[in-house]
C-alpha cells in the first residue's frame, strides 16, 4: 500500500501509470468506444483529414483511423502482455534455478543466456517469425524468446546474494527444503527488480511488435496494427500526414508510458531494498 | 590483460559457432524451402525433377548432415550460393557490408558526441533549461521507434522544406560528400535512441562522479572547472556509458534492417530482410551471421575499452 502511494507521488511513476492505464482502458474498451467499424471502407471518404465524422481522418481505403487505432491498441496490448508474462515466468524460474543450484548448471545456463543475448533482438524476432509464419501467436513467441534471457539474468543476481546469507545457511541446517527457501526467501528479493524489468520488457515488446508489423511480419491485414498502419501510410505521407502521425504517436505514448512506469517503480522499489 | 583478451576471443569463437548452428537449423525449419518458393504452386516440374533439384542443392539430406557440409565449406571460405541469384553469397554480403558498417560508424559518430555532450551539460546544471530539454529528448528518443523517426524526418523534410531523399546510392569512394549527405538522415533516425540512452546514462553517471570527494579536492586545489571535468570526471563517468554502447549496438544493428529498407540503402540489413522474405537459406545464414559477428565484435571492443579505462577490471 505504501508502495502505491509513493509511486503516485513520483512524477515518472504518475505519468507512466496514467499512460499505461489509458492504453489498457482503450484496448479493453475498444469494441465499445470505436466510433466506426475499423474494417469498413467508405469509398466516398478516402484519405480525409480529421473532421467531425472521422475524428482522426480516414486512410486510403476510407477506413476510420481512430477506430483502427483502438483495435490496434487491443492487438498490441494482448501480444505484449502475453509475451512478457510468459517470458517473465520462464526467465525468472531459469534465473533462480540457475543461481540457486550453482555449479555447472549455472555455468551452462548463463552461457546459453549470453548466446541468446548475442543475437540482435529484432533479427532474432525476424528469424522466428519468418520461420513460423507471420501471425499473432508467432509474434508473441518471438518477443517472449527475446525477453527470457533478460529476466534470467535479472533474477540470478539477487538469488546469488540471498543464497550466501547466513540465515539461509541456518535454515538449511535445520532441514528446510530448497523449494521453501526459494519461495519464502529468494523470490521476495527477486520480485522488485523483476517487476521493474517487466515494465521495461513491455515497452520493448510494444516496439518490437510495431517493428515487426511495419515489416509486414506481424498480424496480417486487414486486422489493424499500429506498425502496419505506419507502413501503409508511407506512400500517402506527403498529402495525408495524419495517416502517419496518429499511429506513430500511439506507439510512442505506449512505449513512453511503460518506460516511465518502470523508472518510477525503480525509484520507489530499489532504494527501499537498500535500506 | 592478455589472458582476459584470449579468453574473450575464445568465447567469441564459441558464440559464433553456436549462433551459426542456431541460424542454420532455424532457417531450415521454415516450412517450404527455397525450391518450393521458386516453383510456387504451379507444378512445372514433375516430382522426380523436383527431387533431383533438391538433391542437387543437398536439401534432401538430414539437417545435421547439411550443417556439417555447410560448416566444412565455410572453413574453406565458401558460404554457398544464393539459390535465388546463383551468385556466391560471400560476394553479395561483402559488396554490401561496407555500407552497413559505414552506416553504423556514421550513426555512432553522430549519436555518441550528441549524447555525451547532452549528458554532461545536463549534469552540470541539474534541472536547468538544458537538463529539462535533454531529458525530454531522452524520453522521446527511447519511446519513438527508429522507423517512426525515419518517416517523420522524411515527412518534415519533404513537406516543410520540399527536400526529397536522393534516389540511387552513391558509394563513398565515388563522391564522399554526397555519400555522407545520403547517410546523414538514416544515421540520425538510427542513432536517436542510442543518443537518448547515452545522454541519460552520461547524466546519471556524471552526477554521481561529481559528488565524489576527489572532485572536491580537485576544485579546492584551484583547478579550472574545465580541467576538473575533462581530466578527472569524464573518464570515470564514461565507464558505464561504454558498456551501454556495447549493449545497445545490437539494437542499432537490428535497426539497420528497417532503416536500410526505408531509405532503400543496399546494405546487409536489407539483404537479410529480403533473404528472409525469399527463403534464400544461404543468404539468410550468412547475412545474419555477419550481423551477429559485428555485434559480438563490438561487444568485445567495448569490453576491452571498459577493461582499459577501468584499471580495477584489468587485474582481476
């Protein structure tokens, strides 16, 4: 409870939380708040600038941009949340196991993590999506695989330091099972950096998703997605700049929101740990 | 120091080998191989002819055997033929790699000075005008994807200044000035997020260094502020920045794929992208391996620079 209050007092946290809440709200409520059908083509209203009927204008198929942005929010949120949730669970488990068990298991796992890090992120995502075909599920998989090493590394650090604490040795001497030690003593210390990492991974996930759909390797048309909207708008950029600007601003605000939230959480959570 | 270097080089080789294996296997797991893609859905060739074609390219053998054959030829300098163009893959990659390397170098040459100067200026007057602007720039740089920056730049230039990107790429050897002009905006788009991250890290690192006792000593000795900053603060403040650049370089390389596509620059990134679209295995492998090699080398360089700058690392 105290954490929440402190987060709200922190400028970064407040701004980030506001943007993230807005993003989630738009994504969840998109079927209710979309003024038009995002797939409906209005042939008599092609490439219209923002006006009373179409608040953010229309694209080159006469589709309402605002409604497409709302549905795009839903798609990108779903992809990013699922990917990062999966990655954080798997990665944390990997990091904690690796740190706790130590020895060759730790060595091997960390070498694997290093190799996974050696791949530039987007390239890895490209190969995975190219391998399995462009679709929502494969983008989720691609983002997830990219994020797992980050969580593994983040979880390993605190695990190693807690493992060395005297009270852990004491508990082990009394006969506590490793599972209990991990759940009761290691995980609580790992949670704070992992939570911060989750928000940063969500920001990166939105970026990767947008980049993949920009390259045509994300959700396929006609389902709207912010990245592909930017790509489609390229050819009409000079005389219809609103088609490019609105999805770009959406992407930027979503990424910014998660980044600020992560910063705020880091400020709020970490100094407390140091005490 | 040399033991550290040798260990890192060995690790580099291991990493490259593992990457080559991963890329090789994953590319071959793509459903539908190159032959399928070339032939399409039409059945121009009879079954036996298709099978013969596959056998000719060695595509019918088990994956591990294909890998051993491929690895063997790589050790002899032959990275295979592009199944699409029939040309050696090595020559296609080598033709394009100077451009990608030049793009990366120009990007760093713009992003690093901008980021570091902004970070230092921010740290010297916290919460001043420069600091606020720099922090806004950092936020924007981190939030905007590189393709958005690229497109918005093209949009602003073409609509406001009526300047259109030149068509046709001019190599550096032909006309350096024109070449650098063409590189400028792609480098800005690619480097903005690097500059933003560097500015942020430099700022927090400088702030921490400025708090140190030795800085107070230097000032009380009567040293001019410039000398204090350059001689005592900068080297220490830049240590975490070096590590950050090494890590972020990967994102930069991944970004070349998109930026080269947008600005129609014939580099390795674009080559890799089209190779993926076209299922050209040999090309995908080599171009991705090349990009990964650049990243791993850059990490090695930044690790060595880090070890060089921070004496504490050198002797462990």
